[in-house]
C-alpha cells in the first residue's frame, strides 16, 4: 500500500489560485492530506463564498475529500491560510485503493469539519454547532501494549492450561479455537494476587475486547462472565502458530507486569462497558460503580448525592472516534447534556466561527437541565439572602417511597435555625419513622451544638395566645424531637450541665402547658420517664467517676463487664523523658496536649518549651499539636508518650519495653480450646464495640478538637484489630520449634473459622491479615508441613454462610477470658521480619 501511494500521489503546488483548494458545491475529484501549513474550512448557507463563515482550521495530519467516491458536492470550501504542502490522490487511484483495502480506509472518508445541516434563520441563535475534535485514526488497530498483553495471556494459557483454547460445539455449530468467558475469569484470578473480584477480572478482559485483541464469536461488545465463546486475535487465522519454548519463557516473565497493567486500566474499560448498556439493563452493582465514578467528575461536583444517584441510572456512553462528527446543530432543540471524558470539541456559531474549544472534564448543553433543577428548587430568603434551600423530589422517582403520591423535599442548605424549623414543621406525629428528623438529631452537633439547640427549642414552649390547633401540633413536634435527642445523647447529656438544666426546664414548661392544652398530657409520661432514666443512670455505680490505668482498665476490669470511658473519667498515665525515666500524671481523659504538658511540667518542676511526642516501637515520632485532645487512646499497640524540649526531638529513642515480649505464650495458649478462645474474643470485642457511642464516629470524622470531645472508646476498638493481627505474627515468630509453629498455624486458622461462625468479622479479618503478614507467609517450611485440609479452611471461611454455636464454658473459662484481654505483642514489623528470617533463612 505504501509503495502504491508513493507512485500515485503528487504534491500540490504551494501557490494556488486565490488559495482555494475547492469550493462548496464542487464535485469531488481528489482526496487530500495536509503535510505542512494549515487551511480554513468555510461554510455558507447560500453557497456564496462572500458570506461564508470559517468553522474550523485543518492542521498537519488531517485529511479531507469525503465526496470522492460518490461524486457528491463538497460540503464546505477549503482555503489555505499559509503556504501549505498537501498530498493529493486522484479519484481513479483512490477508488483502486478503496476496492483493495476497503476495511482499512473507512476512516479516511469522514470529513474532519463535520457535515452541517442547514436550519431556519429564526432558530440559529439558540444553539451553537458542537463538533468532536479528536485525532483521526486511519486504521482501527489495537495499541502496541494491548496487543502485547493479548499475546502474553494467550501464550500463558497455552502453556499452563492449553485445554482452555479449543474447538467447541454449540447448537450443532463448531466454533474454532475458543475460550469460555467464565473459564477466562477463573484463570486470570488464579494467576495474580492483584485480582480479587470477578468484576475486576471482567474489566481486564474487557480491555482486550475493546481493542479487538479478544473477540466474541458473534461480535458482541461486552465481555461477560458467562458460558460465552471468545477468541484471541491470533486464533482468527486457521494457521495460528503455537508459541515456542523461548516465547513461553518470555511471556512467563512478563505475565505479572501485564496483569498489573490490565488491573490498572480494567476499571475504566468496565465503566465504559456498563455505560454502553441500556439504562434498563443496569444492575444495582452497575449503578453503584457509575455513582462512584461520578464523584470524581469536575462537572458534577456541585450536584447533590441524590442527583448523582439519579444520573447514574440515565447516563450513557457515547464515543466518536472520527474527527468532525457533529453532535448537534445550531437551532436544534437541546435534548441531552454532555460531559467530556476524553478528547475535545469545538463550539461553532454561525457568523462567528469557532468561538471556543472544550476539553476533558468540561460539560455543555446543561441549560435545559439547569432550568429543570431550578424549577424543583424552593428558596426561602430573608434580607435578600438564602436561609433555606430545598430540592423537590417528584413522586414516583427512585429516591421517593413507592406508592407515595406526595412529593418530598431534601434540605440542600440553610441556617441551623431554619433547618430546625423546617424539620419541626414537616415532622409527622402519626409515624415513628422520621428519617430526616433522626438525621438532624444525629448530625446537629456538627452545625448546631447543644448550646444553640436548647435555646432554639424553648420559645416553642411558651404560653402565647396562638391558635390552639397550631400550638398543639407545634409543641407535640418539639416534644417528639426532644425525646429523640435525649434517647440518642442519654449518657453524654449527663456530662453537659447546660443540657441537663434545659431538660429540667423543658419538663417544667411542658407540665405547665398541659394545664392549658390538655392534649399534651399523653406525652408527659413519656417525657417524665426519659428524665427519670437519665437521672437514675447518672447515679448508677458503673456511671460514677472512674480512674483508669494506663492500659485503660479499672482494677476490677477482668471480672466485670467493660464500661464506656467517659469524658469525666481520669487516667493514671506514664509520660517518659529523654533519658527513659518517667513521671506519672493523673488527668482527665479529655485533656488537651497543652494540659498534659502543663501537668508534666508541674511534676518535673520545670517545663519551659516542652513538647509532647507519640513514639512507636519502630522509632516513628509524631509531634502532637497543643489543641489535640484525648491523645492517650490514639497510641499504637506498644506506643508511648514522651515529653522533651523541642531541640531534643531528634534524639528521642524507643523504650526497651516497647520491643514487646521475648518469649511466646505457646505453653499456655496450646492448652486452650480454639472455640473458647474465639468465643471469649467475641465477647470482649462486643463489649468494646458496645462502648462506642454513635457520635464518636462523627467526632472522629470531623476532628475531635473541633468538638472538644473524646473518641476513646472508638480508638480502643480500632486498636484491638492491630493487637490481634500482631498477636498472630508475634506468637509464630517467637516459636523456634518447627512442629510447634505448624500447630500454632493450625490453631490460628481454627480460631479464625470459629470467629466467623460467631459473626466476629473484626477478629476474623485481623487473624487472616496476621497469617498473611510477610513475616508469616514467607515461612515456607512451616506452611509445607500443613495438611491441605487445614489450609483450605481459610477458603472455607470465605465461602460458607454463618452458623454460630454458643461456646460451652469449660473449666479454664476464666483463664481464657483473662488471656484474650491482656495480649502481649510485638508491633514492630521490622523486628518481626528479622525474627522470621532467623527462623527460616532465605533459600539460596
């Protein structure tokens, strides 16, 4: 082809008459490609060159001459902007090439400037012409990387599982050299540790399918994890060669790199595959994947979560590989909104030409959708400013309840007082489920703390002369809100004197109102019960002020159920100095770093310029900020607090005790039942979890220092995961006898299986991650001694449903209970890896 092109093309002279290559309406006789220079594309509605408008510019590498085969008139006028060199192929030569190489030349006939239909003059001011502007591809060939990836995967399959590629019969028809979709997914998951999900594997094969390196026998565009036949590009030919031994060796070396490449670009291919599906065929998982992608698109950043989830169900993928494709014309009614994922588009306005170019991340034709959104938006203004913005959800939409004919409103933004007022007005007393009100009660601390909420609620309980029906409903809604608030904050309200004073005042106010409004009497007992419960709980023995040790246990912790750590509790804690001496301080759990430094300075007698530092067992140091609160519970498993002058920060070193135990507990551990250990671990972790208040999750997310609140219970629950993980690694690495290590592995796997039976996924995953730690997984001599049934238990744990059984307490029940609550571990990964290499040195 290249030789033929060389013989049949001539260079157009640089000097052209008036610079015109051809005019709009001329019959096409040549095809052109731009070598140097640039040319303008002009279009006229009247075919008069005097009123022609430039719609775009053609640069080096573009080609034009779309009417060369059918002798149709040219759609535009092409004129040189500067001295230009073109390649020209005459019509008879081009037709000869076309007959011989039709499948490769289809892209050459697409006009790079688009074919613009004429519209009425009255409509042309409404929309600009939008044209897709991407590099023109002459042939639809896969990229070199993807082509190589397909070759490596095909060679690996022929080398490791040759039975997968064979002739197959289906409905009396034979399909040559095919693979099955489900088998391809199974195979790729077995070959790489970076492939965890079948959907991930589907995306990796979809990459090959999009580029034509892998093809469905019926030319379907979606790769599916089903009994469908697919064929590699090399197998399309009947005489496809088998790979040589040298090729097999090369492909084995490249396989993991190819897997990594496909795993990185697979999600994008999977996303495109989902977007190509008709909206009605998308599954719930498909919609969730689309929604996750929408979170990262710049053009959608201003939209609410609800709108993004609605968009996930209607977005479709549109690809335009040919430059010059017109998406819509000026004057046409806008029916779609576009977001550019890749490439760029030119915006052309009649009379002005190309006015701008839009690129990746930009959107256009949003006006119609914007009008619809504004039509469904309710804005309440005071003093010319928005104080409440609501979005109307029409009845019957996916986000509204099925069967509900009344529209709903979502609070988009507003002042705290107006949001509270809105929820009170829309609260339905006849139903116990008020999702929006519950959300407000849970989240109000973020934007409307108690010292703002309580005064805002009190005016609603006055005795003003109002219409009785409005007063009754309004007061009942406030009582309902206060009951929800008290139920959620119960324990925390006991530590807030202002909140307790408000509750007492509120109760008295409601009692007074019942004399005027008798209908309020039915809610008074419920309010009285809530008040009594809060005051009695505050006086309970377990609610009294506690002094915690540095392990966050009270002296009788081993024999009693664990109780939540409260802000008023105090802690006895050791703070270490540069020379590894320490001072013990007694201070509230909620204390800030500034207060801790002050307490340490008082004990030391001097403390000018002291700083507080978190030190891990591996020597990592973190300088704490003065406004950080409740830092005691944020330490790592073997972490310690150090106080020192700022100029001595770099000289701090870990304590010897931070290294952890030097001997394992296998002697005690092996005498305990695996099921009893799992049961006691579950009981203990349930106690830890039960101590966590829902609001601690908010404090953790938005920052404890912003609320001056502690997340001690949540911190300890999260730290327990690391403690169990390092417990597994510590015990195995401290066991020098090979036979004992094998028994330990078996025991930990059994404990993990029992934890899954008890639905204790926290311990289950911690144990599995401990067994997967590099210091354990590299012990090949130990794993080789394991019987296959025991190793398969881990896979069993991942696949079987829960069937929990209560543990039968045996004679050493208390020993097991104490053991799982006081684990001694090494949490320094470097130390554990060194110990592992001493147990089993690397093989030569």
